[in-house]
C-alpha cells in the first residue's frame, strides 16, 4: 500500500507561483535538487493537472549534462503519470494516461493498491485531493523569498491536523518540511 504525497516548492509566504505566473525563483540548486531526486525515487506514479503536466513535460526529453538533472530525468521517466484534464486531447509522454475527471474513490484505490508511493502535483489538483481527505503526507520546500501573491500551495477551506515527521535545512536557505496527516502518522 502506497501513500499519497503532496510535494511543493513554495515561497516563504506560501505561494507556488507568483502573481505574474512565474516560479523561476523556485528553481532548486544542486543540493536541493539531489535531495528532491532521492525523495522522488520512491514515487511510482505522479498525478498531475494539465498545467503541472505541461510544466513537467520538459523532463520527457531533457538532455542536460548536469548529473543531478540527468538523475531526475531518469526518476521522472521511469514513473507512471496520470493527467487529469477535460481540455487536453492527448498526452505527449511515455507511461502516461489521461483521465477526464478526478474521482476520489478511484484515486484512493490506486494509492491503496500501489506498491510504491504516489505523488500529486499542482496546487489545484492537490486542493481537490486535500478536500477529499486523500493526502497522507505533505512535503514543503520553503524558499527564502517573499513573492507577495499568486497561487497558494494550500487551499483556504481545508483543515488538516498534521505531525512533523522530518525537517532538513539546506545551505542556500531552503528548508524541507515533511508532515504526515495525523490519521496516518
């Protein structure tokens, strides 16, 4: 049985995308990227909304010389992907299927039957899963930047009782916080 993990890179004021739609301030340095790679190595399936999938598609054909980038390319390409979208006409990556709607019961079964962890990416799709009570863990990479507005990493209308499971501080000022939903802690 796997866990459903929501992982996000956010500003100190809690945004994953700033008011201009940019997240260039969130690009991880080599130390953070290597840590993310190790965390994501345990993921067997990624769940994405359309926008997050389109942002992640670069990893399908990434040909970067940096070892940390090549490593993440391998991690991403070896996992299954499920894209939830009513507007996409198809997917452009291997090991990927398109679903027209997010059905909480089907997602719970997918996670329960998985031999590995499942990741949900993108604040909008994650909000749906959080509201449905599906998320088992939240991983937050807090960047030392305040952007003043944009897309929040968490929805306003959800209450979760969490237990801090782990924390890690990086030399560049990023902090990783790992929380478990108290029902699974």
